[in-house]
């Protein structure tokens, strides 16, 4: 297979069709998390509150120009459509071609930024050099000031990793699979060490930059987390996690998330780490740019359903990544069977989309609701109930904590009620200082009463006289979820999704 950085006999449009399609398995539908105003002489800006999303016909988000630099790859990961042993069309963008596409699409308001990933061309270092060359051209020659999310290549040098961090807004290293055993089985060219080690270096450099400008070493989280003392981002949980890491590092020699987190993440960073010292990791031509290092943080992605790991294993790994590497997001990608291999699900097997959905719901409970992985799943109950969302499932297993009186419950207690989210819980806490509440006012505050009314009282009274009994409530909640699924499936009848052709692509 030819893996040279050459121009194949394809037009730009044909390359775009091949490499945009090849990038659809990388998940990046997220708010930017980075704020940067437009500057005179530069093109674009970044807004932390989010990116305006457009969707392709297959549901893929195209708010970002999401492409691979190349789908040539010297690795032979069993789950990947672009693996070396597959006979697929191969194409490669030059750095100039990516820059031209990004700028022209941005000027036409088709995109809000760039998401750039790549197969492994020749070797990790060579590939990362080309990615950094592309980003440097965008920032300097083309003066592109918009949002950039870059997937780094495990195994590349620290210097190139640092260069990518200074040029992009968000950096990510795909974990792919939650265990070392899974990687050995499906991705023999990758190891947990080569993936998690750069994560730790990125985290430490982000923290150093934040401390150099007088901020906390940890990334910002939802303001509501300050009231969730049992959540994974509280000071108590951080200290407990670090003590656990210290004890495991002495006992555990296997290369898994826990042990490598302990090796690569110091408990405390030196507060004397200065701005200039942080820049020493980058090449000399990066120094003059004076850019923050990955201001939108870092993220990762795990494949769901390619191997036999339980939801419990996936969620435990997710929590360790948030606590140990201060990740902004962990993405989940339901595995779509594409390759014939005895260790993979058969081609034609439907992807576990509902399982992916439940994991995302659980991920939000961990990040915004103060839950921990051990509360949602256990070794005895290792998988989510696909008929119920994780919060309802948890509440039904802890009926002794309900009903909750909304006029006296704390913010943390309200968040554990199905149908109550951070905004509605905050509104309840603020509103009850000025008067009594009723179920009508709760609905106006955003409480989803068709779920919540089983678990709350208002002024000591229930909305309806319903028994607090697991079987009865489960039956009612399952029927609500099925009705909502039907309504969502039929809500857009008569309307069609935008296709890439609507944007002049394909």
C-alpha cells in the first residue's frame, strides 16, 4: 500500500467525498468550550456557549468541517474501515488543500470550525508533522481565528503534541476501547500506555497554563457542581481519587487507566510553573504566537459494542478519565459492523444505538447531577436497563429516598429526582424563598411532571394519589418513554434532512 504524501488522481471534490465520509465515525458533536473574539486582520472567532449545528441526511453533525487528512493507514485495527488490510478508496489532502477548504467553507457560513483527524501515514510522527503543518498554515498564513478540534496521533513526539495544543482549541486522543485486553484483541498496534501517556502530558500543560494566568489548574465545570459535594468534581472526591491512585500505583503493574493515571498525573502541580516555562515544550516557532494551550480542554472517544465490556466497565473508565485527566468530554460511538472478523459482531448486526444513548445519559448524570459510577451500576447489575433512562432506573432502586418535598429539599436532593434538571432545580431553590409553590408553578419552571410526580410532594401533597411501588411506577415510566420515542420518530414527517449536496459537497 502506498502511504506517501502524494496527490492521488482525484479532484478536491472527490477527495472531500472520500475523506469526509471516512471521518463520520469520529464523534465531535459538541459545544466549543472556547471563547475568542474576532481580531482585526484575522478570520473567525470562537464562542464557548456552542456551535450552530446542521445535520447531514444520515444524522451526522456538520457544524464543523469534519475530515481526515488521509485514510491511508499503516495500522490494522480490526474495527476500522480504513485499516491497512481493507480494499477501500484511499485519498490524502495536502495541508494547503485543507486550509483552502476550511477558509472557503467558513466564508460561505457552511461551517463554524474544523475537526481534523487522520489515518497513520508512514508513522505517527510523520502524520502528526503534517497535521501541525496544516494548523500552523491556518493560523499564520490564512489567519484563521475560528474553532479547531484536532485528533492527535498516539506515539508522536511530545514536541508535536505540544505544537498541536498551541494551535488548536481542543485536543483529543481516542482511547477507543476501555481495557488493555480489548486493545490487544482489536488494535494490536496500539497500547494503553501510548494513548494515556499523552493524555497526562496534555492535562499537565493545560493546568500549567491556567495556573500561569491565575486560574485553577482544573477546567471549568457547570456552576451547579459547587453545590454537589458528592460529585466527582468536588474537592473531597478529588482528594479521595488521588489517595486511591497512590495506593493502586504501588500494587498494580498492569497498563490500565488507573495505573497510568497515577504515573502520569502528579497530585499537585508546581505553582511556580511560569508562562514561559510552559512554552518550552513547543517548537521555537510556536513561542511567538503566544496562544493558550488547548483552551477548550481535551476529550476522548470509546467504541461501544465491538468488544464484550459491560456498561459498568465503560462507566468506571469514564469516571477515571474525568477525575484523572480532567477531560471535558468522553464521547461514545456505537460500533457499526463494517469488517468481517470472527472477533467482531457480524455485518448486518444493528449498532447498539440505544445503549450508546443510555451511556450518554449516565455521562450527564456524572458531570452535572452529582452521581458517581458506583451508584448507577454495580458488578451485580453491570448493564443499564434499556427501557428506562439511568436516572429513573436509579430512583426505582432507591425508593426509600422518596418522595422528596420540593419546598425543603436541597439542590443536590432535587437533582436526583427524575424529571428535574439543573435549571429547574435552581429555579425551585430560588423561587421558594419568595412564596409557596404548586405543581403548576413547577411545570412552568421546567420540571417534567410526567416523570417527577411519582417522586415528589409539594406542600406535603402528591400531584396524584399514586402508590410508591416499584412495579407500578416502572410500568408507567416505560409507557411514557415509548410514547416519547414514537412522537420523536413522527415529529418531522414531511420534512427532510439536509444533505451534503445542500452545502455544495458531494
